[in-house]
C-alpha cells in the first residue's frame, strides 16, 4: 500500500541529479529484494517508477518538477537500506560465497547515504 503524501509541493531539480536518485533507489530496491524484504523492495521500485515518470513527462529542458514527498520517502528508503547493509550485513550478492563482496557492500553505504542526503537537499529547496 502506497503512503499518502501530505506535502504536495514540488521542487525543480536537474534531470541528471534526478537520474542519480533513480539509480540510488533502484539499488536500494535490489538490496532489499535480495535480502528478503519484499515490502522495502516494492516501495523502492514504486519510487523509481514515480521518479522516472516525472523525468519522462518533462521532455524539454534540463530541469523538472518532482514532489517533495517523493524526495522525503526516497531519502528514508535509501537511508534505511544503507543502515541494514551496515547493521544486518545485507549484501547485493546472493551466492553466499566469500569473494570480497563484503568490501563492496561496505563501500556502498556512504554512497547511499550521500544519495539520501542529495534527496534531502533538493527537498529543502521547498522550504526556502
């Protein structure tokens, strides 16, 4: 079930920045899916779809409008998955064999947190 967004405001953001957020939430969805959290995976895929639709709807220009609530939710999902990678050992590799995947998973955490921060930074533009 999709949450109801109370904040219907939008902010303008560069298409290339929003593309980065599509990648971040898709990666979060992949981690969630491979680690048995179907609810988080579905939520992440819904967000990636919604953000992709916003990007596709604005075929001209280098910026497009996105809902503030989408950015809030995206930041929360990506941050939550980063936390589970860190605290619960979630991995992107489902094989279970040791082949330095732990190092890759550890390195992705700060990147995901940076991406969540980017969503929060864009969102803050609605409060300015």
